[in-house]
């Protein structure tokens, strides 16, 4: 063994020693527990930590969320709040016309709903087209495919805050985009303070950040299509466009559906990168539902946790429907659509 | 000591009963082979003895101590698994040491035991390899070694040879027999291969559908199968079973007639049979000889003759579509040709009543 | 060289170029620029001085102004190339500036003040890196603390995730007990409950257990990931039960079976989960933003957002700290990308 290898082994052992020691200490009481309760008791032991955390921080909030949405006040503890029944929902849903936010009692909420709806439509469409095109290109016999795959995947790992800041920096008045515009003789523009461009930026940046993930799913689907189908089509003299519509697309459909539904689910929850990029502005033109929940629940001076909670339940209902859709689609595609 | 007693063992998974009231007594130092077709409950029975599973009902004793509710670890038994179940992330040495470390055996003692087992099983050269780097035969030895170092009250072996190729299986079988002789420890061995059972066992337990069909020494089972199932299961090629009718029956002899002009007097206790009863006549292929057509022989047409050299396996068909297999100690049996005449010696015949039970001679 | 070109341009079946090949390569090269460009631009900008960041049009590379020590002045002075009225050019140092007129001196003759219209001069610059953008936030602002908080949250949350998820996955894959399927269903079912749906009640629960404004309040709600349990359980199902039985015969307790047999054998799945957990926790934003109100507890993401949200954004620090925040994820990307892509292709996990 070389010196370096010895050192590495020694360091590894030194690091592992306390953990191994701890594990053997734990073993002593657990043995008696096992003797007393059998394997059933051991199953309970192994499940306990995860289920305790899961219960306290997921299940309990899930249940009391309904109670929250039926109370009013600014206090966070349930016992300090007043029961108001369905008033919060009435307030949210009180609208002259759902198409005109100005007629709504809680116009900010409906502004956010409208914005989110627009965002979802634009983002899902753009995301699907872009990631599909990229997957198709990566599926060709391209030199250095894994390199190119990595190129498109890279932004997926970036934090939303970093993504938002990078693009804020590029889109700001003295930014890179204006440099390009300037060099081509155009007029520099304040992209993020313009309603249309701020929305376009929010959509594009979120596509930029996440397309690598969906490309990967689509690429896996493309590579699962048997080669000999293409060879058979070639033997039959089928035109490439026809091969795409009649072989590639139908066989890729399960993956494509998963991608569309997953994008949909995540687009509905859009928050962080848009928040960092535009802060909801200009005005309320890029205010989305999650940001509305956050601001009404915590940040705003007129905070109203009950209202935020009612809004979150309405959004949750939409997500449940979409997720059930995804499970149905996913089962058909034999692909597990797990996510955090 | 390693005496294992099972009393009225039942095991059910929900509504499905896997074992029906098994009673079994395994003597100290005995090699007991549990044999039967797949799904007969032999592996379940072994897991119950091991303590990896609990009987729904019944009692398991080791050396007179009731261990029914004692955990696997505390029964002092060792098991060799069909897939070997070697820990893939540990070296061979660590695999052998794992069980001993768990009972806090001193390190020197562990080393001594591993060295001894490695020498005995000739696995010393690859003690520091991982199981993934070993051949099937080597893994098998390691699996046995892991059991041997434990110095157990009894060994439990679950189809240990079934993952080896034919040649290796035969040599390993012989080594296992030698190992048993040397250790003189009780072994309970599960297999579906009757040849393994015959060659290894002190006693064989034939099981079917969760019940014991017969327990006995290998040759006893071969020579006097208790019922049609055992008759068909033990011996290769299988015993020929022909439908016959009782023509006369007495306390010492039963006369039967069957297809292809079969007519024979079998030495058996016929008091339970009466004229005209349906019965089954069994005769092993090796007991059949070519005859010149004299009385007591049957006519059959040869459909296939497999020449193995010293002997020829003849597949023939008799009147009434009854198939007959005979192993003849000669060469040159023609497939195409006139029907041949085969002699079925009455003293080698087995008679089973309509319920499939042996009609023994008194 | 021509060999390289043939290799790079070769196509299926060795046929010639088709228009789709050109489109493909344009797409890929365009992708390269759009995907990596912003990050490269960010890193480049993070080395620019505040003055340079305010310039338009911006330069591609970071420059620093040349400075010189001039006799009679305490601080080093910035050098300019000045076009003098007689048409000649000379290098002068700026003493002070009043409106559009700068008072300058010749470093060789520090006693004579020359008044120069600022339109007639150009700063003397060379490529240089304003590394103080990185050093300053750590020293004078709280970024070192934010970094520590982020590392603490990421490491602890990942360790706890690995331990609790693997224990639960072990029970759910290797034991038969009443309610097992129900438990699994419950866990998988909450996949459809994102944080934003339970934000308000979760806040009050965390408050009720006294974890508001504490890093543990950031860590604990995130560790019982359904994805992790699901991923590990699927993997553990492939570990043969006979191995566990063998260990039971070997006197191993159930804890030892988990610890010494199942955990080492599930190492590949644990590695994937660990990588994901590190990325998730490092990048978490909304939850820490809600739970943490004391500034000294901020994680990097929250801290960055706060500083970037101020009226007077100090971009030179923000950019540098964004690069710092990116570094761990870049490292994961460079060294462990393979695990992640195979993890996603296998389970659709993110």
C-alpha cells in the first residue's frame, strides 16, 4: 500500500470510528427492545423518526390548514384566532366577474390567479417545445452527446435565487442584453420595469432554469424507442417527417404527457426565481399565487394568515387534480413521477 | 448434541395451509434429507426449524428444549442458503467472521476457527476476496464455511447445490457427504433432487403438499415405497405404473392381470383386496428384462431406444396405450420392428391398492 | 487537423450534410451560449469594480484603473491619458474633480496642478480582478455567517434525511406489518402537497414547537422527504431477503442487519439521495425566508435576496456572493452529474 492510500484508509477509519461506535452503542438497548417486541416492534422503531417528523411537519399542518382558513386575525397560534367559518373563502371568491380583477373584493388574489394562469400557459408551451426540440437533437448521432446533455442540464441545479440574480444582472439597464441591443444599433431598454418584458423574462428564465430536467426525461423516452422500428421504416422508404409523426411521437407520448403535467404542476407553484427576478413587479404584473400567499401570510403589513391559508387550500385543490392526472398519465407511461 | 423434534407443526399463510401437522424426529448426527416437488413445504419447514419463521401451531424442540418461540439467533443452528446469501460488501474472511463477532467471540478464537474452516474447505487462497470475485463453486464453499465456523448444533441446508453446474454438483455432493462424516453433526438438507437425497441421506423424508409421505432409509424407500407418490418420486427413470385388475387374492399372494397380456402373482397381503378390484402394479425399469415370449411376459412396441452404451433405455407402448420404460443391459434394440417381448419378474413387483397405498407382503 | 474535422462532422452512414444537421448544430451552439453565457458573464462581472459596473456600454473583461503614488499625496492617484491643448498626450494623475474639470498633476512634477476638461482624458486601465468584491462581504458584512448557516443546514438536513429516510425505507421494504401499504400510500400521497400549500399552518406548528428563528426550524420540516423514502425503498426491494435471513442466522440483531447489511448495500441509492438532498437544501429559499427573521441566522440564499432587494443594490458584492453561492452546486455538477442524470432518468426525481 502506498503512503497516500494508507493515510486515506487511516483517515477513513478515524472518521468512521465514532459513527461505528455510536451504532454499536445503539445496538444494546435495541436488542432488548427487539427481544421484548419482536420484529413488529422493530418495524415501528425504524419507522418512528421519519413518521414523527413527517406527522408533525406535514400531516398536522395539512389538517390544521383547514382550521386556519376558517379563522381570522393576525395571530399565528390557532387558539388566539377567531372562528369565522367560510368568510375567508367568500372574500376570496367574491367577484363581480372573474375575468375582471377590478370587480373582485380580493383583487390582488385574482390578479395573482390571472398572472399565474397566463404564466402556466406560456411556460408549459415554451417548455414543452424547447425541451422536445433539444431532446430530439440530442437523440441524433451527435458527437459528444453527454457533454451537450450536461450543457442543457447545468442550470437545473442552480438555486432559484442565483438564477434570478444572474438574469436580473443581465436584464438590468446597464446589462448584457442592452449591450447586445446597443451593439446592433438598437435602443437600450429597461426590461424588468416593462409589463410585457417582465412577464416574458419570468417565463423565459424559468424555462432556461428547468428545461434540462424535462429534456432528460424526454431523451430517456426517445432512447427507449427500439432502433429496429426506425430501420424498418427506412427499409419501407418512409419520409423523415412521417417517421416523426407516426413512430417517434406516438411512442414518446407517455413521456411527453408526464413532462407536460409535471411542468404544469410546477408552473402553478412558481415563486422563487420570479420573485427574485422581478419581485412581482412592475406593479403587480408578475405577482403569482405563491407570492400572494407568502405576502398576505407573512410579509405584508395587512397580513391575514387565514386568507393566505384559504388561498393555499384553493391552490392545493388544483394541484391535487393535476397530480391525480399525472399519476394516471404516469401509470400509463410506466414512469414514476416522484418529486419533492 | 443435535436432536431435533417436531410435533404437529402447522403453518398457514392466511387461509392457505402450507404445512399440515408435521411430526418428525431427527436423531443426533443424522443426515436427514427433505425431498419433494417444489411447493411441497419443505423449505418452509426448514425455515421453521431455523427460527426464521414461526409455526401457526406445533412445537419445535432441540435436545429436548422447547425452542418454538426462541429467535433464530439463539437456536444455535447454522444455515446454508440456496443463493448462498454471502454478504456482497464483505470479504470472505469478514463473511465468516460476522456471525462470530456478533456473539462477541474473542478475536484469536475467530481467527483460529476461520483458519481451520478455510483449510478444511480449501478456501484459504481467497479469504480476502469479495464474493463477487468468486466462482459458483467457491461461493458455495464459503457459504458452507460460514456455517461450519459457527460450530452449530445442526446444519440446515436449503438446496445448496442447485445453483451449481452438473459436474460440480456431483463432486460437491461427495464433499458434503465427507464433511458430514467428519463433523458428525446433525444436518437437515432440503432438495428436490432425488439423486441427491439417495446419495447423501441417512434418512429421507418425502413430502408432498405440506404432508410427509414417507420417512425411511434411502434403500427402504426404493425397495418398499409406501405409496404411489413415493414410488414415482424415488428412482430414475421413474417406476412403471400399470393399471391391473385383481383376479384372486389371498393372505400371501395376489394374482393380477393387466395390459399387453400381463398376468402375475405378486407376494402381498391380499386380505384387503377382493376379486375384480382395481389396483396399480409397479415395476422399475431396471428390473425389466428381454424375454423369449414365454409365460409371464408382455408384448410391447418400441417407440424409442436410447443407447447409452452399457445399457439401452427402451420406451415402449403396450396395449391400451400404456407406456412402459425398460433399461436393458444390452445394445442393439431396434425401434422399427415387430413388437418385443419383455419379462416382468414377479418378485420385483410392487402392488398398490386403489387408494394408492402399498399392499405389502405379510 | 483534417482528421479532427472529419471526426467532428461525421454523420450517420457517412452521408453528407443535411439541413437538419446544420439546424442541430446551430441549436446546440446557441444552447451553449445561452446556458453557460449568463454564468460566465456573472463570474466576469463579479470581478469588476463598482465604477466599472456602472459603465455603459459594459466591457466584456474586468479592468482596473492604473494608479500611482505621487509625492505629496497620501493616497495613490488614478492615472489618465490626457490630450493636452497643444495636441500632445501625457499621463497625468487626478487629484480631485470639480464638475467637468479635473485638477491633475504630472507624477514626475507633482507641484504643478493642471486643469483638464474630463472629455479630453481617458482612464489608463489594465485587466485586473477586483478581488475585494469577494473579501469585503465576508469581512464587513454577514456573509461568512450566512455561509456557515447554509453549510450547517445542508449538512445536518442531509445527514438526518439519509438516516430517517433509510430507516423508514428499510421497515417499508423488509418487514410485513399491518398498515404498511397505508403508510406507503400516505407518504407518496403527500408528494402532492408542496410547501406553499401548507406554508401558514407549518409556520405555526414550527412556532408551537419553539423552532421559529432557529436553523433547526429550517432543517426539520424538510428532512422527511417522501421522494427519499420512495427512492430508497425501491432500491432496498432489490436486496434479496435471504441475505437478511443469513444475517439473522448469524446472530445479527435487526439494527445490525439495517446498519451492517442493508445500509452498505443501498449505498448507490443513498449517494443519489445525498446529492439531491445537498442541492435541495443548499438552494432552499421560501421556507428559510419565512422561518428566519433574525439576520444572523440567514442562509446564503435569504441573505443574498435581502441584499439584492435593498434600494441601493451593491451589485459588486451581490455578484461576488452569487458566485460563491453557486460554487458548491457547480462542484456537484462537475463531479457528480452522472449520478444525477441517471437518478432522474430512473425515477423522474428532482
